[in-house]
C-alpha cells in the first residue's frame, strides 16, 4: 500500500505500508553512519506514522551489509565538540513515539548504531549480526542514551562489562543476554520481524499503545537527562589525544595505544 503523497521521507529513506505494518528503511552507504539530518528524518517519519491510523507497528531496517556503524564525525560541523549534544538531543524525539517499533539488525550495530537499535521496542537479528558498544575502545564516553537503554535490557553489571571492554558479540549472544529479542536464521531476519509485527498488529491498537506507554513511562525523560551527562563527557573527550588515537587505530585496523591524555 503506498504512503499518502502528503508525506515524503527524507534523503535515503523509503517507507511502505502493508496492512497495518509499516516498513521504514534507511540507506547511508557504505556503513550507514547517522548524522543530525538522518535522526531528524527518522523522527519526522515516525511522528507521521503515529498520526496514520492504518499503521499499528513499524519495522526499521537498514540497507547494505551494516545496520549502522555509529555517528558521522567526518564533516566540519561534526568535528565541533558540541555536535554530539545536538545529534543526541534530537534523538530524544525517537523515544517519544507512540507506536511499537521493531528493529531488524543485519550486519553490525556499533557504537551509536547500537544506540539507534536500542530505541526500538524489539530487535530481530541472526547469529551473523554483531553488536558492540565500542565507545571506550575509541577513547570516548558512550552516547545516544545507552547509559539508560542498555542497563534496562541487560542489567547494570552486563552493561558495564560491555561498555568497559567494547566487546563485540554476535546475535545469538545478544538474544541470550537480552540485548535482542528474536534470533532468526540468516537471511530471514526481515520475515521474522514481519511475523512479529503482524502478531502485535493483531492486538487492539489503542490497548497496545497504552500498555507500551506504561512500560516505557519516563524512558524518554530519562534519556533526555542522561544525554546531558553523556554529551558533557563527550565534549571534552572528543578533542582528546586518546580519541584521536582510537579513531585512527580503527581506520588503520589495529589495536589502539592509549596514553590517558
């Protein structure tokens, strides 16, 4: 079913509605880095779907081999120490949507890309996917509200372990610890997400939204508050020698050598 012509998704986004399930896909090749524009466009689209009676559930997918490798810090604006605050503050809108969101994680969800996946109510993945909160391995504080969202899913101790080590885990382990919800066969992730979405869409829509609002009560405000702390830490760390070394080592595919400066 085509989306009414009164709404046009942003650059690199496509949107379709089949029955009561919307599929929202984004494409920012080669690694699907996000920036302020993409976050705004995703939020605008989800806000639109909140007002579309035919839509009861949205499935978020990424095109390409990587779900999302994190934030884009390559441009002039992105190198501004205030840039992470602007991006992540705009991302709070994603947590204020009213309808269930299912995220399909194919490939890697890294750093802020993992933060984006954790916006959703449910995550569908396969054993071939990779998840990593690699912020500390880059020499920087975590962002995207992960300080709130990850402990809610895996508990504070596991969240601390994943952040301190930057450990990369596969989809099977992600489901085992609660970071993801459905383990599908490789290549069947989108169909599995569709099946889950249709199951949710078969429930009473206003009851689903009401239950969801209760379960997520205070989440957006908690994320909004914690982002102030995350951004304040990132603002001084983004200009540190360790962050420069971390990003350089990642580009050169080697282990970073941090000095604590």
